[in-house]
C-alpha cells in the first residue's frame, strides 16, 4: 500500500495481522510507522503548545490547531484513511460506513492533567488509530488501560446511547476507579511508544488513560472512523445542534 511521507509502507500481511490482533486482544500495532523526522516535527509542535500554555493542559480544536505539525498531513492522507477503513472492513466483514474522518489531538501536561484522566468511556467510532507523540519514560507515564472487546456492537443508536449513559455517571466511574486501584479488573495496560501506530476496536472496549506526573508531558493523536450509527437521523441532528 502506498502511503504519505509521514508513514512507511504497510504490507497486506501486516494489515491482516492487525485485524487478527484487534479481534483477539482488542488492539494491534504497526511499529515504526512514523518516520523520525515527522515524529520530531510533531513533538516540536506539542512543545510549543505546552510552552504557550505555561505547562497546563492543552486542548487542540480543529485541524488548524495542528497545522504544520505533520499530524495534519497524516489526517489528510488518503492512504492512511484507507488503511483504517481496510482494518474495519476486514475485521467486521462489511464496508465501513461513509462519514467524516475525525482527528483528536490531545496533550496532558501540568497539575491539571488529573482532571482529564481516568475517565472510562467507549468511543462511537468502529475503528480508532492512536499515534503517540510524547510519552513519559519514567514515573507515572499515563498508561492506556482498557477492557478490550467487552461490549457488543449495538443494533441501534439508542442501545449504544443507553450503554454510554450507564457508563458515564459518577457511581460507575467511581466503581471502575476503585476496582482499577484494587487490581480487580481484567484490564490490559498499554504503554504507547512514539513512532508506532496502534489500532483498536474502541467502540467495543471500555478504556481510559491514567495520569502522568505533573512535570511530564503526554501527547497523542486519535483518528476515528467508521461510526456504525453515523446514518441515524437523531444522532445527525444532535451533531448539528452541537456544532
């Protein structure tokens, strides 16, 4: 598969392995897919954003927020989008629904990062690619923790919405945090490595990230595609109302 300058070539066998790994373990990885110069540009962009924010939490909104960081080039790459859709098509046995491709860069830094960590949730999109940009190497490193493939694909948007309402409430969140602390959940812990790209069925997996130390920076970019309920008119109406 031909890819953009931000990635190296992806063999068909590697795509098949990713599909197998996401089905068995909830996630797959393509190591070293981001070239060193591109990773350096992404890190420089994150560093500038953290400096401007004086070390506090950084939120990126819209593609202009990451313009020139090479993340924008990756998001715009048809080859990258085709890669994510190929994983969905093969993993589900049906074509990915036509919808917008969503990019969500996220940077945690400073003392406020705890407020943005340990929020258990499941995504709307069928397939998610995670691109680690800056991950601490020592102390609390902001590990990704997940209950992989624990949720079935819902036949309707309203069934999906009920799941999320039950998950996104104070009692459930507290219970999950306590169980995490007591190590009573069969969680998978992932330490993302910059340069690699990770793929998940995050629609089917309950997940969150832990906090990292306040003097560290944790920056990632998420790319979402193939929302199985994208065609639902109530969801489209809610999206327009929120825009």
